[in-house]
């Protein structure tokens, strides 16, 4: 009788684990049936990039290989690797998905100054209520200058912070940032910034962003101390041209 109960319990645990894995690693989508909404869910893909992918798909009458995405302007190695993790071509089969960009064994790195509630709740020990507190503190006290300022949020102690440290940052690499991240810092049109970045082959300095047409000087000066340029990303985007 006891062994039967144990067997049932183990079976239940296996089912729960399987369900959890399915939630954390959703099955990839056929790239030839993907919508614009499917595409822009991928980090690094904005609306204009998604439109170029859809136009290329129509031109080819459907992708025969994921590698044809490399012919789309603006898609470099890192963005392509992320697309491979989210999409596939049935005739080709699934390509190997490798972790790219700012990711750790525990998950993606979260920027405290641009993160949404959903992104913050991926951090260890952070639920929706705590995520709301982190964002409220950001609004009232200003941008986080260091990850350690999280200790000023009620309910976050040293032990919790230590668990989060490998997965949080405060600086934003403007050659890697998504449109939504630019907008979270107060810029009016994130997609326009992404398009300008792609045309330029990447920003050489932070001031290149401030010099763009349509950028509010006050907004730029207010967040400039948070912005950085990562040379590796800049070089990679140049290869796209």
C-alpha cells in the first residue's frame, strides 16, 4: 500500500516537472506561419525588423532554411541565434538553440531601470508585489545607480540581493537595447532609434544617440549616465551592413 502511494506521488511530481519545463521552454513556432506579434516577442526584433522578415518571407514564397534570415538587413549572429531558439523551418528541422546575449544559468539578465513587472518576476524571490515595489522605488527615488540600491526597497535584504546579483544590471548598452527599453527611459520612439542604429552600423559613442533627430535633449541628459556602448555589439552590427 505504501509503495503504491509513493509511486503515485512520484508520478505526480514527474507530471508537474514536465508541465513546468513546458512553460519555461515553449515549443518553437514555424517561421513560415509566424505573425508580427510572434516575431517582436524575440529580444532584438522591433516592428520594422519584423516587417522586413515578413517581406523576405513573401519574396521567397516561404523560408526553406532558417539561414535565409541572415539575408534580412539588421540580423546579426546574436539576433539570428535568438530567432533559432524561437522558430524553425519544418523541412529543415529544428536547429540547435544556444544561450546568447546577456544570460546566465538562472535566466536572462534584467535591467532594473527598464524592467517590467513581468521581467522582474523572473528574478529569484521576486513576486508581483515585490516587483511593483521595485518599480515604485524607481519612480520615486530615481534611476538605480547600482544593483545594491535594491536594499532600499522594503522586503529585500542582503541574502535575497546576493541571489539576484548575477542577473541584474543598471547600465544599458545602447547597441543591444530593445525599443521598449529606450521608451522605458523616456525616449519617444524606440523603433526609430533601432532603425537609426541599424543604418549607422551601431552607435560609436553614447553621444551619437543624443545627436539623433527627434531625441529630446532633456530626456537624453537625464539618463545619459545610465547608457554605455559595448564595442563587441557595435562590431557585430557593422558586419550586417
